[in-house]
């Protein structure tokens, strides 16, 4: 799918600054900015590198000041925000932006157009920018038109900001068709090279007081200085594109290499796009929308510094998280046509298990953090999803996954997992009033915002699912010790007794403690219906689905708390404390749509009608949101109340993955209805006209 923005859209500053693009290379590096090239976040940059030493993401090349010079006139392409002013104002010449296989920007200066395209090369820390000049018929350009390019370097950790300082080393050295500079010894050298005729003029100076308005809105420092090592003047003639590279490695023979790498990668991406666009959905074939989300899934599948498969949880600031990896893995791999990558990820997760725990946070140096109690149980679910997608992998499960699953169960039962115990009825207790060990883990001033110590509903649903799956595998592998049918029956009885709430039509409490239930109506109860082995009796499933549908379902996902609850916080904004206070208190999370779809299809009497209603409800997620924020991607969260403003990360792994998995489930359940809906959706996207639907229906 390609997203086209015309001149009017580009020059609407309020909207164009909200729209962001993302390029990645499979190493954890990325390039990203807004539609008009004005960085609004400290995380934006043309080369943001995931380094191993020092570890973490680092903004190397923040942006460039770019201008076109002909006939003694200088016209700018670029844009920055400074106090009270945008300068330069290149967006005034922006005629069109196309975000498709790679970002493409078209600027018009009278009778000529400059086309600027950006691409990261997979597997290489290399950004290539291609500039092309197109003149209208019959136009003769005076002299030799030139691009004037001034690279602006940040050379800092992505979470920080920098100021002009005396420690920075300003000297540049010649490199093949370019220059090299190493601002700080602890960071790698930076190479900029040109395939074309150029002149480099060393002229070190600081570009001061660059502002990032999104950081100000998030309650963070928002101003920094960027270092300019010099000026590149590059000849730009019609029909002779110029290639500019930014890298931490020197490119040999850039005249040939940059053109070759660009051409090869462009052909690969174009072929993949053509294959996706030709697809028409059926029960066994994905359509255009699934093909698009499968393509976007590439951003999150990476190889880390050790060459191990990993998942970036979200852009721009999240790294690799165990829980997110396990939940996103099926959608990012099995549903996206990358099954072997999914297997590799599962095997890596198993290798990293320690004492029955899957890491919560993966570290580049291998010193992972083991402080999550549910990641291990989500790992088991991911194994189950692999067997659905690849039933031929039974031997792999027995040899590689089954030992990990047994280790997990033994550790949880044996009391060796910190803050975890199993009670006499088999249910799982986790945490203390001071800890946050489930996915609703926000804290303010060291205290949990959403206390979930005790028996959280989804933790026990996951625990039961794990034990029931172990029973199945034990029978399959002739290991009868794992057949605990008596315990599973006892757990189901105890679960309903503790969690069922005879109010609002019937639903499940969010947490049970000896002193009573936390009856907050939250989406976590949906997992008691959606997981492969349900801890809840089938007769109760429809009531849970109905409660979640009527009070939590929106066009963008499920709310984390019902609007009828006293602690409901629909707005996510302000500084860190304000945002964390609302993070799981009403905000909408798209990743929950996967579980909701599983549960809906399990309980629907009329499958066709249920599929049609859910697809119609979710139309705004794809028709309105895909072109609106992280263009082509799905955000981390949305506001609880209409218009459900998107927020958090502009591209979140489990948002994309579980939305893709949900679409796949719906297509297979009702292929004809899905095909009709997708055709209408694509028409809406092409026309730019989208009708909103009601976002919340009160019960009764």
C-alpha cells in the first residue's frame, strides 16, 4: 500500500507534523521524521543506530539542511523548528509525498522538481538518500544546478539531548568521494559519501536551539544544538540522480556501490509490493491489507548485536521485551509469511530461559532482566500458535520447547520464582502491593498505578492454559506425570468461585485477593475465553465477551478500564507522571484485538454476522489511522473517549501483530464478508473519505 499526500496535505503544518514515516534495516537502526522533514522528537533522525558499545540507540545524523541552487537563487527543501519560528521553510515547496516501499518527497521550484528519496539498506548500517532533478519540457537551466547539503549531527543516546561543547572533535578527513568525522571517541566514526560530482567544504559550526515540540508536550526537555561538520555542494543535472550515503563504515567505490545497492533494494521492495497488491482475499489467501501489515512487520524483526533474532517492541523508544516478543511473535512471523523466523525466535527465547523465567527485558550484552511473571506463560502460548501454523514441528517442540515448558511449570510450582506462589487450589498468586509484575505495570512515585497483586485474572488463565497444554504434551510423549486432570478440574471450580461477578450481566473480576475481589471491569478477563485451553466453563464465555464488547470495545482496540469505573482516565497526556497515571486506566490498546477476536469467534452463534459487525467497528483503525500518525503502522495506544486520539509509540510490534492475526482469523471465518469489507476499505483509503462509527454503546 502506498500513502499519497498532496500539496494541500503537506502544507497543513498541524497535520503534516503529526504524520511520521519510518525506515528500518533489520539491525535495530532506523530513520524517521515527519511528513515535511521537520523533526518533532529527539528520537527522529536520518541515521539512528543501535550500537553495542556503548549499548543502545544513538541519533547520529539528526537531519540535514538541504537547498537547491540555480541561477543565483537558493531554495530550501528542509525544515527545522527553532524558538517561535520554522526555519528553513522547505515545506512551502513540497508538492507531494509518497510513503510506500520507501519515502519519496517531491519539491517544486518553478519549472523544476526535486525528488528526494530515502532508504535504509537491510543488514547494513547505511542510509542512502537519492536526489533527482526533473525539469518541465522546454526548460533550460542556467549553469550547473547544485544541491547544498549541510549535515547536522547529534551523536548522542536517543533518550538524551546535546548542547554545543568543547569536547566534540570538529576535524574532518577525506574519505572515498566524501568525508569522515568522529565527534567523540566513544562513538563510531561517521562517513558521508557521494555518488556524483561534489565539493566538500569543512566549516564546523553549531546549529543552535533546535526545538522538538512533541518532547515539550510529553514533559521532557525539548531543545538542543546540532553540529555541522561542513558543507557539500553536489551537481544535480536532469536525468542524473545523485546518491548520498550516511554510515558508520566507509563505502568502497561509492559511485558504483550506492547505485547498485539502491537499485537492488528498490527492485526487491517493488516486487513484494506488486505481489501484495495483486492478492484478493479468500479463506486461504491474504488480501492487500494483510499484505501491508505483513510488510510493516519487518520493522520489528531484527538481529541484535550478537546476531540473535529479536523483536523491537516499538518505535521510537522501546527495545526488546520478552512479554511483547511472545505476544507479537505469531503475528509478526507465522501470520506474516515468516514462519522460520518465528521458529528461530522461539528457540532463542527458550535458550534465554533461566529458572523458569523468560527475560522481561533483553540486554545487548546478554545481562537480561528477569522481572516479569507472565512472559514465560506467553511463551507457552507462542509455542501453541506455532503448532497451529506449523503442525509438522512436533519433533522440534518435543526436543526444544517441551523441556523449557517443564522448567517453567516446575519453577512456578516449586516456589523458586520471586513473588510467585501456587495455592492449595492450584491458582497463581503474584506480587506484593509494591510490585507490578503483569503487563499493566505503570508506576508513579514508586507506587503501582494499577495494583494487581494477588490472583490476576489473566495470569491464572495463562497458568491453566500452560498446565492443560503440558497435559496434552505429556500424553503425546508418554509422560503420564504431567497429566493432572484432577488439578485442572479443581482450578476451574476455584477460578469461577473467586472471579465471577454477578453484576452488569455477569463478568470476571480483574484480581482476587483473600480480602475480596477487585471488580474493576478490565479487558484482562477476555483471556479466560480466548486462550486455547479455557479455565472458564463454556456456558460463561458469552457473558464475558458481551461485557467486554459493551464497555471496552472501541474502533481502535479495547479500553483498559470501563468508563463506568471511578478510576477511568480517558486522556493520555502531560508529563511522565500524568501519562503513567492514565496508561492502563482507560486508554485503548490495539493488541488486545487478537484475544477479543479469538473469544468472539468462539462464542458467536452467527459467525458471518459477528465478523461483519467487528470489521465494521474496526474500519477506522485501518481507514483513518493508517494514514494519520506513523503512516502505514499502528500506534501503541489511543485515548479512551472519542475521537480516540493515538498516542505512545507510532509503531508498536504487538499492535501490528495482533491486528494482523485478528484480520487473518476474521478472513478465514467468513472469507466472502471479509473480501467485500476490504474492497470497501481500500476504496475509502483511496478517496480519503472515511465515516466515523459510534465508539461506545452503553449496555441496554
